[in-house]
C-alpha cells in the first residue's frame, strides 16, 4: 500500500507531474478501491430503468455488483448483490421485475426492499438462532434520486450529494434537465457496456474537459458526423458552441467541466436542416429554455466528470458514462443515453441512431478515444516507461483567468482541472477527512494558474 509520502511523490500537481504508476500499478488500484470507491458518491442508474414497483436494474459501484430496485411501495434501494448466507449473487439478470430475489445456491430469498424473507428448513435448522431482520441484503450508506439519476455511497458519514457536487451542480443540471429548461425530465433510452484495456482514470480525466485531444477526432469532423450529418455540415456537435466563450472549470471535490457561455444576443443555430420536424422541435426547446431561464440560458454543457468516475456529455450526444474499475489496466465502460421523456418518438429515434454513430464501442468518436487510452496504458507498463511521469503542465502559470462562472476557471484550454482531480485522488488515498475532501478545511486553495 502507498504511504502518504509516496502519494505526494506520485502526484506532484504543483509541478504538473503525475506518475504513470497511477495507471498501471495493481497495489494502487486495490488501495483506491478501498479508499476512493467506498467513500465517494457513485452513479448507479436512472429512475426510468425501474419505473414500476418491484423493478430492478443490476449495476456496479467500484468493483462491487449492486442491485438498483424499486420495492412494492415504490421506494428506491441499492443493495450489494450478494447473499448473506454464502455470498452468491441473488440477481443474475441485467434488468426486470420480480417480487423476490432468490439465491440459486441455497434458496435464501429477499424482498425487493432487501428484507430476508425465506430460509429453507428454517424451523428445523435456524429457529431461535437466526433473526431474519439482522440478515437483510447489505444496503448502501446513503442514496439520492437527483433529477432522476440515482447516486449512492457506502459511507454513512458522507456529505449530502448536493454538498458533494458544490458548484458543479449548475453544470450537471444542464445535462439532466429538459431541453426546454424544465428541471429533470430525462429518461434512459439505452445502455451500452464494453471493456477496454486501460485504467478507469483515463476516461474520467478525458471528460473533465480535455479539448486538447480534438486532433484525435479529425477524421470524424471531416466527414460531418454531427446530429444532422447533412451536406456541408461539419463538426460533431450542435452549432450553439461556436459563438460562445468556453470555460474550463475545476471544483474543490475533484469534479471538473468544460462548458460554454453564449453571448447575450445568442440565437438558435440550425442543426437539423435535413429533418424539418426535428428542427422545429429543437428550435422550440431553445426558445422555451431562453424564456424560462433568461440570463441563465446562456450557459451550455459540453462535458464533465463527477469525481471519481461518472462523466457526461451535455448536449448531443447526451448521456452519462461510468468508468467501472476492473483492474489497474482494465475498465468496463457503461454509457447511459438520455433524452427528454416527453420528447416526440421521432426525436427519440433520431437521437438513438445518432448516439450509436457517435458513442459507444461502435461509435466513431469513442473508438478514437479508446485507441488513445489503450496505447497509453500499454506504453506505460514497461520497466523504463514507469520511471517517467506524464506531463500535466498545460497552462501552468499562464492560464487566462476570469470568473464568468463559479469555480476555478480558465478561459483557455488548460489541464488545471486534471491537476485538481489528481490532488483530490491523493487526498482520498491519504484518508483525508470530508471537510478536506470538499475543500472546506482551510487548506490553501490552488489557482487554475498553478
């Protein structure tokens, strides 16, 4: 296990140096499972995956299998997917509806609220010894339904989720809210899962706002894979980003975003000219959002990561990706694709097809990213390579700083967000108290120019 001194040597954020050991060392991997993933708030799923009583969805928290369920009264739960008798998974299906989770090993059965109900031969073998109430499924320490998304932590002493988000809340809301500005209202229209031979932090870091890697997507940009994909359309996302001030923002808890702030006189940018009905829908959403939110409608989401491993794309393609840790050099990525629940069916179908072109293991842009990460991982595993750190000195001491939005802000491309992410990672490995993890302990702050 790494000592505090070793962690400080591995993460030298003030110098912009991060050791490759963070991405290939199995001892560090086991330690971060114990110290990061048992404390931080983690994304589990979405309420639309379990709309009815007794619905369930099998998910993950770190390397643990968990069950997201809605009990017969409608209350949402998250449980460890492990029988209390001998540990067998009590749920081996990805999604469904059931009144009982029955362990296939010895047939202990549990209600969807986690209570142990059935124990074979109870009177003969256990009566007077086994108190069923003491042997319910293991439930998370805290759980929240936030604008339809479900987050959980094993730590009962963790801060409330909104406090954990801090200033990132405003940016995350932009990805989760209806396109016309109403709060919440999203639903999941599909989940893709794939395994890649790279460390989970590479994906999380990429979505903190690494715009510097856009040359990787040059071929995708040249063919015009944007939402419309029409003649003469070049680019991968909505045109609203073009006439805007881009901001790269880090937050004390380790979160980071890349967002865009439109001008006061921003107007709708046509993006779906080959699909008049869909164009009319998004134009209506733009105008309604501007009417509802006023000045606040200027802020648009691009990408972001909620520490440690939940990332989002805010506009198109819109969704949440979770980087589940398998090992130091293996990650299972889950992407949850979002649309407005009350959007017309033709809009949902159009977006579904675009999401598959863009994201996931078959998506042209995602393939570019995965190639970068797997080669970087392979090239960092060698004896010589591990002696040389990665360079995170971009915009170190030269970031253009102003405050168009809250947080530590740069208005030029900057790796200050990644440096802050790894500082916070190091704090978890040093068992820092929650006040410090939230940046509230009086620890001297770090400017984006650092």
